[in-house]
């Protein structure tokens, strides 16, 4: 498992520093800082290449990163925000999993948001985030919103990039899993959520021997209302799909604008049953040499869905039935080899690149050819559900032999595609021009997705690529059987790819990430005016914007407590209620200094809120236990932070 | 807010690289890697000092860090494991907050552990970790266990460093908050948990006008059974303390072995009541010039507690009442200025260093003088609760003027103390020999604790120091009103302190950290034999160690499902139950390859487990909803990971 074989360089650091004009007279051993660089390189066993990599990534204090990566956190249920090239984690954003440091899932607003997106009777406290999608304007990231899916429970979340806070979670009710989300159309008209494991769309029970008839998949097109910053279920729709396991999605742009693409595996409709003598899914779903890329004109589908009578409402979602899709020309297949995983549209929208997990090639489809075949009605038969199949050979520009286990492809905007090779633990760089393999670089180990700055947009930035490796094994100090993932930063600006940095991910299991220019993300410094509700960015009607208005208001068994926080006290600081009272606390942080965040926790009552400067929020609880319960600020806010405390007294009667 | 003023250096990197013998003939512009170092330094605006810092921290792929830092996560409720000097996060350990990536709080064992440590009727889903304490042998970290407190709910957790998994959480029931935990005695006989905000020890209600009579604090001495790896409540005891707000704890060693020290603030017994005309706690607790350091002979206290009749049992915990402590000589005070925060025992155990938040000095107490005063019974009166007070001037060696807002002190083993200055945003280095300020370095910003490798043990390693800054403001790309904390790595091996690295903490609000030599932490690579329960490190009686034994066993309405996981299938992969059945799943990961972790989730049922290689665990749920629920492996484990899935079918009847 050599780590250096991918880096061929003949640099001589010293020589180049001399060129840089830094050479000055040398007074021999020892210097003012007590540091001898030669000894340091020797002591830390740094090669010349290491020095280059260090200088390409080290970011001095106060200097900010030029790029920001938004990575899914996998089954941690969060989104991770990382500075590039320093590869420092700037924030974990709570999305599907409650997180107390952010107070996420603890205040009334976020608690209700999580509960309302959960199935009845089962409050979900986690999610399996896979594919973050930055909002786009004209095919490029605009830095306004981020969408991300929960594969395990088929939900889509909206994160507002003004403050990096999750503000909405939707659940269609028709899907059980949504590996194919989230992906946006070039102007973020729709956020696309493709299903994976088929099941009856109405949520009912059906035995597995009715798989072919009653199990279905679907793709949901969530209408995004950019002005409101929200997905609008009433203007959203879905399309019924056959019971194959749909996988990744990508959306056309420029030449292919108006279309979207979803690949699939298990067109064999295998569904396990090992103990009943059936093959396990891993082999049952790998029998056919080809599965089907789903080709969908989403703009046309939206028009069809808008016509009364064309949709059936299932679980509250308007669904275009398969027969309507066939009648209206909304769904076409083209074969794709073998056990396909990634489908990636080139920046110009003219080609689709498909990786088959069990093929050694990247298959490059021509959008022009596909479109001509569709327009000409030239099909190679139909699948069992009547969906027309385009002829494979007529649809492709060619195939590039890359290596073992190709998964995903990104683009650098300079004519190259980069494809992750899971089984080989490498990334292949290949030329879009002549479909030739150019270079490979080893990664450590078992790479899933890869991410290039802007690498899935119309205008990739190139320069930085991150290999999102699933296994790290020997890369870091062993921290037990559960190991971190390994993000490896690779410089792709030169003629050969250069490994720069290994970054462990010690919480979560990222799948995909997008890298955006940092200056496109314009986060606010505080909530203004004081009393703003982060979920609406409007003034909270329950806010208390002056300490003098902090108060306790009783109405029968309901006690409203209007609390202000400012360094270093809470008002009120003594609150007495009776056992059984419903206590509604309305809190406002009066600070208008950046970083002057307070926390608010109550002993034993499982409450902790994060109160950023200017923020207002609420928490409601029943004081069902008598006693004395200290509350205090949980953010170290001032020298007298420990004194920022009060007492909740719950009288027995 | 200059960032460089603390780094005085005359280094000339190039010159030193020349010295290092790296200079070779130079072919002018351009080189094999396409990288021009001079251009790189210019482009990235790196100074000579930056280059040195980069080379002191950059850790090439596959190279592991020589030190590991265990940091509390504050109100994220977790512990963060960080490599030093690379400052990369290796892991977040779930402690008080459920965390789905680790399956923590999702399987039966960890779910029960969290529930059992919660007050009745209020399941706690977070904690406020403050002070991690590595287990010690003869006053030095031994790398076996880590203890950490939950200040908000007065709990102590035990983390097993074999696998970095939390295995026990205890709650005494007598404390409401425990800022003064966790601290260990030199051989980890006891883990000490000091209280903070007073309340009736029996958990009852008492109005605030009975504060002096009915409110109390306490310190709990948890007996640690090292062989069992568990705290033993039945052999633990507590001491009643007056209703002051106890703050930090430290434990004597060598000269002061057998004693522990707890400081306090609010000896004024102020407790808020702003709206009733009382001063806020921040001023009410800051009226006296001196509060009291609590001096306790813990070995003697353990002997006293062992004698029948000396303790009262409150909430199941044996408590030594104040009058017994006074009778037996278990509690002494010495005044400490002003609004004291940190108390830190020097490596030789001969001195105690106390920082007063509102004083500009570090006050250095002599243990020998304190001990002589106690032995001679030389007291300066008593506090209102009858506790003897030692004369301040006779107890100290001196005071060092350091600056504004001193909080905490650590030691480098080379004769220096390092004290964080919150208000000044600096660290002061001062000489233990002559009690003189030597140097200061600015930090960014609002430093709380600081941590030096081994800096609170008998044998500090020195070299690396981390400033744990509470505010970061302008140090990183703005990610919204809620900003990361900032850990700054500082090289203290030279004559001047040198800032090396800024590390954002994007999840959690760390308070304290300990830095241990990496080779002392010997984590296992997998669970062996297959079928091991991580909570006991014993074979799980419900484990299934052979795929052939995977099975579904029905007993009335209880269905036991014995599941095996191995790349890339689950057995059984189809499970049918009836609505209302109680399903008990017993899962075993058959893998014995490092990093071959599987996940296990069930759609809609809020279940996600982490199955590290060889691990066995259980999850129980009621199948209270009919339908089709896919389950799958949530860890990307192989090229056919998506095919590692199955169906739970819940029949309506």
C-alpha cells in the first residue's frame, strides 16, 4: 500500500526557495526561533514533496480558505462544512439528527420540523445523508441553499446558507428510500429525489411474491420556491417507476437541459430470500450484463403533471402513473453496463458518463445521439413494463477502459474526466476529447465519490479534488474498530495529479460533497434585528428585545416566561412554577456582537438551546417533576460565564 | 487583532534548507511537478514563519501523530479525539448524546445505559461535557480509560480506550451540576465529581429563601474498579459541602498525595432574583475579595466513610455530613482571590496555582505551608458553616502578576507554568522558580482552558500546547452566526512560544482536554472473537457466529431474529412479522478484517446500528406499523454495498 507512487516530482525545495530570493546570509547553526529546518525535516521525516504539499495546504491564522466543501455525513445525519485546501472542519450542520450544541431538535421550531417529517408514531432521530446539492443559477452554484437527502427514510432537507441552518424537511410518503436525491435542475426549479428499494407506493403491506405487480419505485420532483426558500409540496409531483432499484440521478444542462437521468440496478427484480433458496441480492442483482438508464424530460413531465386527470394522488403526492408516462413520452431506457452506479453529465451537457461497478469501463453516451434516437422513435424493444429501450451501441460515443470498480466521475473544466475506482483504490484521469486514460493516482482506501471544485456544474473550477475514501486502515493513529473515513486532497492543476493531504472524518460516513468558491457563500454575522427567528428570518412575535420586558405571565396552568440573555445574566433568573404547569419559554439573545452566542440549558429537563446573537426561539415543557433545577448559559461567553445562571423552582403543589 | 506579534523569528527558510544540504543545481523556472515554490509562497502569501509552522504540523499520508488529545465537546455531549500536531479530528466519541453513525444510543445496550442515567420521566439526550480525565497510574496517564462529566445533569461517564466506546454512565442523584468533575486520584482509585450550583441534596423542592439552610453542594468520590473497568456506586461516597458554588477540582500528587482541592465562588451565597431587586449572580457573587479553596484529605475521608454511622444515605449515595467532616478533620478552607476559577497542582505536588478571574495574579500556594498550618491547627476563624479557614498570607509562596482574566494553568516539566488569560486573549508563561512572568503569546480569542501534553501529570511532556479559544470571529471563513471554536497549537519547546496552527472546532464547545503520547493508547483493531459485546468485551450470548445459524425464532408475539452481516449480504434478508409483534434482533458482524464495519438500519423504525468487525449487539422494537420496510447496510463496505439489503415485512394481521 505505497502512498507515494502517485507523486512523481523532482523538486528541490531549497533550490526553489533560493530562486524565490529568500536566501540570506547564514550565521550557522541556531537562530532566533531555535528552529533548525534541516533538523525539522529530518526529525519529521519530510520529503521534498511533503514540503510542497505542506505549503499548498497550510493556512496561517486569520487566512481563510478559498473554497468550501459541503459534504454529507452519511448516517450521522448531518452535513459537514470543510475549508479547502486547509481541510479543516468549519461546521457540522444538524439536519436529520438532533444536535444539542446547535440546539437543533431541542427548541420548539426544529423539534416540530423533525417530528413532522417522521412517520406517524415513529419519531426519527437520525438520517442517512448522501447527496448534498447546492442551489444553482444557470447551471452553477449560487451559494444560497443546500439540499440533502435521507436515504433511509426518504426525506429531503433544505439548508439556508445565510446562516447554515436547516429550515425545512419534506417526506413524500411514497418512497421508502431515496438514494437518488438530492439533485437540482439548472435554475433550482426542482429538487429531484429518486427512490431506491421498491415497495408499495401507498405504504401498504404486500408480500414479496407480489413484487412485480405491487412494488414500485418513483422519482419525486420537489418544486422549489426560491423567494420563500422552501420546497412546495402542493406544486410538486412524482413519476411512478418500475420495481428496479434506481440509483443515482443527474440533471441535464445546456444541450441536455430539461432532461434528467437516473440509473438503476436489479432490473432482475431479485429481492433476496437466501433462506428460501433465492440468491442474495448481491448476486441476484448482478445477473444481467446491462441495467437501464432512465431518461426523463422533466420539463415536459411537469407540464403533463399540471393537466388534470394525468396524476393519481398517493399519500398526498401527485403521481404520474407509468401508463401516462408511456403515453406522453416521459420515460425512456438505454442499457448501461454492469451494475451501474454513477451517472454524470459533462459540463457542456453533451455527454453522460456512466460507471458500472462490475465493468472496467467508463461508458460515454452522446446526448445528441440519445435525443435523435428518441425523436426518431428508434427502439430496441421494451422492458416488461412497456418502457421503450434505446439501442446501446447507437447511443454511445465510446468506452474508456479505466480499471476495477469505477463509481463516479467529475470534471475539471479543462477537458478531463476523473473517475473513482473503488476496487483498485485509485482515481483515473481521462480525456474527454479522445476518450483515453491519461493518469491514475492511488488513494487510501476504497474510494466512493470524488469531488472537484464546481466539478458537476457548467463551469468547473478544477484545481482541487477530494477523494472520499471509505476505509482508512493504516492512515491514522488507530482509534478502535470504528475508524474514520479518509478525505484525500489532490492537486489536479498540474500535468500529474499530486496528493496533498489526508483528512480523517471522525464523525459520520460522507458519501458525496460539492466544493464551492468560498466567496459565493455569504453567511450573516448575527441575527438582525434582535428577536429574529432563524427558521423564518422574520421577527419572532414572542421575542423580548429589551431586558425590561423580560417577564413571567401566568394563565391558569400555562406559564409564559419571556427570557433575555446578555453577558452575563439571564432575566428572569429565578422562575417558580407549580408541578404540572406547562412552561413556555421564549428566549431572546440581546447581543449584537459577532460570536456572542449564549446557550440555555435546564438541569434534568433535557433542554439545551443555542442562542446566537439576535436570535429568538421558544421551548415548551411540562414541569412534571418538583424540585430545584438550575439553568445556565452553556456557551463560555465571558469571564463571568459561570455566573450566568438561574434557578427554576418547581413547587410540589 | 494582530496574529503575528507573538512570533518573533529571524528564520530564513532558504538559508536553513541550504544548510540541510538540499540545494542542488537549479534548472531555472519550471520543474517536473509544475510547481514553483517561490510562486507558491507568493501566491499563498506565506511568510518564513508560516513555512516553519507548516513543516512542524504537516503530517504526510500514512504517518501518524505522536500525540492524541482527548477534548470534551461541551454541550454537544461528546468527546473529541484529535491528533497532535496535525490537529486532525480522529473521532467523536458518543458519550451523553445519541449518535447514529456509531449506533450510540440506538442499540439496546447503549440505549439502556443512557436511559438508566437519566432522571425518572425525562430521558436525557444530551450532556455538557467539561473535563475529561485519563486514567492514571502513579500520577501519569496510562491510556486505559477516560472519564468525563456532564455538568448540566451531574453525571460521569467511563470510556474504554480499548475501543473508544462509552461503557458506563453514573448519576449520584445528589448533585444538580458537576463542574468539578472528572478528576482522578494518582492511581485512579477514585474519580472525583465536584458540584456547582447548590440545591437540596435529596432532590426536593425548597424555596430560595431557605437557600442557606436547605441548599447544599457536595463532592462525590466514585470508586473505580479497574479490573471491571467500572465505577462502583456501592463503594463510592460523597461529602456534603456548604452552599457555595464549587468550581474546579484538582488532586494532589507526590508531596500532596491523598488530598484534593476544590475552589469555589459565590461564598456570598447570592442566587439571583434580579426582578425582585437582588443583584444578578455575576455581581452578587463578585462582592467578596476572597472565596475559599476547599482542602480535603480524600484518603482519610474514604476511611471515615467506611465506618458505620459516619454517613447518611441520600438518594442511594453514602454522604458524609458536614458535621462529621468537621469532627474528623476532612475539610479546610484557605482564601483565594478573586472569583477563582482554576486550581492546578504542580507536577511535583508541592504547590497549588490558583487563578482569580477578576484578579491579575496567579496565586501560588505552598502545600508544605498549608499542611503545617493544618497540622498546627492555625486557623483564621471559621466560615458560617464552621469550616476552619487557614490564614492566606501564611499559605502562599507568592503571587505572579500575569494580566487580565487568568483562568487555568498547565506545566511543561521544564520549570514553567502557562496560564490562560481570558480577557487579554493571551497565554502567559511564567517561571515556577522565581515566580516571574517570562513571556506572553496572543491567542484568538477568549481562551478558556489550555492543554499541554501531560501538562497536569507528574511528568509533563511539554513541546505542544493547545489554546482552547472560545471565540474565533475572523479566523475562518464565516459560516453563520454560530461560529466554530478555535484550538491554536503552540510550540513551547523553544525559548519563545510559537503559534503553529489554527484548528476550528465545528461541532461542540470544548472546555478541557488532555494530551497523551499516542503509543500509550492501544486500541484494538476489531472485536475478537466474533460475537463480542463492546459493552462487556465478553462474548454476547445472543451472537450468531456462523451464517448457517442465522434464523428467525417465534415465541408467541415475540420474534427473535438472529442476523449475520458479512460483505455483501445480511442473513436473513427477508423477515416477515405480524403487526404488534415484539421483534428482538440479535446482530453479529462476521468480519475479521480491520475497518470492515457494517451498518444496519431499518426504514421508518428509527434504527441504525454500527457493526464493527466481530461486534455483536441487539435492538428490540415493536412492529407497530404494517407495511414494507427495507433494511440495509449503512456503511459503504464493498463495491456491492447497495445490494447489502433486505426487507422487513410487517403483515397487518
